[in-house]
C-alpha cells in the first residue's frame, strides 16, 4: 500500500487502520450535505433547531479558542466532535477532549484534525481522541508500519474512555495499558 | 532519597527509547528541525550558539553521591570535562554531540536520572529549598510533595503543549529559599487550623521580560488536594493562556490581564469540578509512603558544641570565615548544613569540573550521608555534616578549590551563561561576574559589606534572576554595544520584590566601578553594620544611589 495514493481516499486513522472520511464539512454559507455533515461550532449553535429535522448524523468542528462548554448541552445530538490543531504545538484541544470525555461523558467520536503528527498522537489518545485526520506523509508511513510512540507507563489517571488503563501499584495516579 | 521502582525504571527506559527513535528520524531528515524542536526540548536538548546543550533534571536539587559521580563521568566522556549547575537546580552540559545524547540518557537512567521536561512548554523540574530536610526552621520536608508533582507532571498528556513553560516551586520553611513568589505556582507548606499539613498557593509569579510577584490564590489547601488543585490551575492556564505572543504567554500575564480575583474564581470553579472525579486525591498512606523515602537520616547524637570545631576556628581565620558564611544550623544538634561554593574568586559561577564533582561525591559519602544538594544560587550543599568533621571536610574542599567562604556574600554571584554560550544573549555575563568577584574578592571587604546578592542576566529573559538581585545587572544591546543596566532592591525571599532600575546603563568598562559606587554608597549611609544592603535600599530609596552614580540632578 503506498500511502501517497491513499491519503486522499483514506485520510482517517481509527481503530488501527486508515479509513475513508464519510463526513462532509459545511462551512458558513455552504450547503449542508444529505449525509453525515460536519459544521463549525458557531453555525451548529445558530442552526441547530433547523438541523434537528435532518435524518443524517451531525458533527461539530471546534476551534481551540472556542469553549467546549457551549457544545456540552447538545452532545446527545452530535455523533462526531472534531477538535482542530491549527499547529501541532497548540495543546488547547487536549483539555477540550478530556472535558468532553470525562466531564460531559461524551461517547461519540472525538477526532483530531489539523496539524496532526505521530509524536503527539499517543498523548491525544490518552486525552480521549479516538480518530485522527492525518495528512502528514511521514506520520502516515509510520502508522502504516505499525509505529505508535507511546511510553506505556502513565503517571496520570486521565480517565479517558478510549483506551483501557489499569492502576499500577499503590500510586493512585499511576496507570498501565490494559 | 526517592528510589525508582520497576514502574519508574520502565518509564524512563521507554522514554529514552522513544527519544532515540526521534533523534534517528531527525538525523535521517524525516523530522524537520521545526518538528523535532519540541520533542528534543522536552528531553532537555537545546540548540545553542555553538552546539547542542543537554540540561539534566536534578529533581528538587537532591543528588546521591552515585548520581554526582555519574554526572562527573558524563562531563569527562561526552563533554569537555566540566558541567554547569543552573539557577533551577539542574546541570547543563554544553558540548555533547546530538548522536551521543541517547547514550547519555541511558547512562542517566542507570542512576535513576533523566533530562525530562527540563525545557519545552511543559511543567518543568519542580524546585525547592536546597536545605530541605535539614534546615532548623522547617515545618515539613517539601521534597515528598515535589516528588509527587514530578511524577504526576511527567509526560502529562494534557499539559505537554502549554502556551509556555511552567515552573513550580515548593518551600517547607517560612524563610523562603526557593523564591516561590517568583514562580508560575509557588507552594508554601503550612499547618492548618486542625494541625494538619497543607499549602498556601501562589500563582502568577515570574521573572523574564515582565517580572511579577505571584498572587496568593489560596490561603490553605489540604495536602491531599494538591494534585486536584494543581490540575485545575493547569487547565485554566492551558485553555486561556495567550498563545498569540510568546512573550505574553506565561501564566503571570493571564493573571495580570484577567485580574487576580477573577482568575482565583476560575481556578476554584475548575477545582470544584475536578474534585468530583476524586481521581487525584492523595491518600494519606501514599503521601506517607513517598515521605518515607525522605526520612531524616539516622544521625548519631552529638553535643551541640564541638570542641574540635571551636579549636580549628580559633586556629584559622580563613576557616572561621568559612564556618560563619557557609555553615547553616541543622535540625539535629551538633550538625551543620554546608554550602560548597561554586563561586571561587574570579571564577565562573556554577561551573564544576569532573574532578571536583568526584571529590564532592566522595566527601558526601564520608561526611554527609551520601547526599548532595544543588542550590538555585548555583552552589552545592552537603546537608548533614557533623560539626566535628568540619575541619577535615574544609581541608579536603580547599585542596580542590571548593572552600571559598563566600556563601551569601557579594562574590556569591548568580550569572546566566550569557553571550559566551547562549543564542539569546545580548551581553556577556560570566566575564562580568568574574570581574566583580575579583574586585570585591578580599575576605575583609566581603565581611565589611555583609549579605549582598548580585545577580546578572545577559538579556531580558532574566535567567540570571537580576530582577530579584539586591543589585541586579541586565545586559542589553545598545547600537551594537554591550551595556549593563543596574537595578536595586530586588529580593527572592519571603519579602519578595522586583528591583527598580536606577538609571541609564553602563558600558562594560564602567560597570564594575558603578557597582562599587553603589556598594560604597551603602557602606557610607547604612545605620549600622547590622543594616543589610537590602534593608538600607528599602529605607533610603533610589535617590542617594542615583546621585552617587550620575551626580546631583
């Protein structure tokens, strides 16, 4: 499999393999597709009552400067939350992901989009991300080759639902992968 | 001392393997320098003026003799035979090759050390009082809490890409030797109303371009709530700290722009939410288990007064000066805490050769329960020395040029690496420190001046802590020329204050004279020899020093 050919067709890394993206982004002023539609948070909040009549899944794209609390009351109607990393070093979405999973109990897909690189992906997963839109070619190659640069000794109970972590020893903050 | 268990060993080994892979990908060109940068920084690797620099963590400044020997070995094999102890209780090696760094990390792991999070926009090495566990004025040993924070902050998935670096300091004594009010979070151990242990919490202090004293956001936090509360502070900062301008990205700016009352409200609200999960509450049993690693050493009982010490003091004035300045009272009668000065007259502050490190390690084994501390003032400390042993210890130190009796005096200067090493610097710091040390070097002069902290930064980033120097010197570039500004009245202790600029800067060839003018003005105007430089500046204000430096207005 050459990743160059599949990057456009199979952009999403989820459950250990590359998959197609079934979601269509509908930015401000753009038509909302018949199928699964991803809307920016502001548009979702403004049009959510009209959108309620639709018969296809809804997703919401959240920028790092937007408060995840605003989305919280509506999560039961949302099948995907995409959190954007405009730069890989912008860690705000890490907090948003944890809040989604741990505070608001969200069980749908939490997807990392934007500047997603392999060295941050294990941390993202521990914060609650379970899908990753990966455009970076070296990252795609490494993932395809089975690499996952995790340090499997965790010193924080992140409480994410995306992977099973079990207590390690007597320290309440230490965990191992299950 | 804390000892790694299997989990901790596994953690550090896995992290080193991960970084080895990242270095290989960088060397092969797969990772760009831009992509490699945050990865190497979180493993302590900087790209400096001439070479990569490796900064190794010395958690809360505590080292065993075995660990210090390993640092000596690294200095000898991978560097040019020396290391540089920093103002954050760490050590830096200035000349390692990038390809050797994974091997150095393996060497460190073999003695339960690492270079994790000594750089990068993450929670850095937690610092504390270098006299912790030994000082007579301590309420409780702060190191168990610093160790808990070290563990919890290691590769924290949520807090590894913060707006900017984040520094936490803990003090266990009312005399604050850890400068907690100049940190992003400062923790002061105290007793609660019920006699239990807890913390006063300060947030938003820092130096750099915009020095600020921290605000107290909590007067009392029970110890079991430590991680819960810190997580709340970190989340508020991670979500709301500025990311548009790296010079405005520290939490002090967030606190300043949001207001202390509002930020306190946000932290408390987040804290209430985090508490509900109950994931981070520290069980008493676990605090005690960690604290047991730091149990006071079993020191043989001694009389408070040592005949051997008194006889040696009477015999040698130089030794008596050393004892007066470099030995601090210990909790246990008949013992002292010894500062090993890395500030020889005319020398480079904080540098130690591999041989000197070996000797200090030997002496720690013989005289100080195999324990060494690194102070943020860039000295080493032997924390548990019997007063009877001081004469012999002194003789051994002296043979290695390590017996300078100047702790806390005018020649005990803090200086950043400056333009000799650093890619950020505008001016040299080390040669100025050397010139000042030489100028004030005579024991009589130093004794006359008394306690005086000079701190030198080679640029506005303030790594040399000039803002909290009783006399601070800041190197700036003025049309291609190195110029030094003088600030007066700064302090990093429990009476923390930021020094004020006294006037226009001085050229390299003028600045030592200018400092001497300031010192002479103090000597002339002090009420008595008991009035320290800092006390005199606080009483007199800037005016007399201005007049002495620039003439009457």
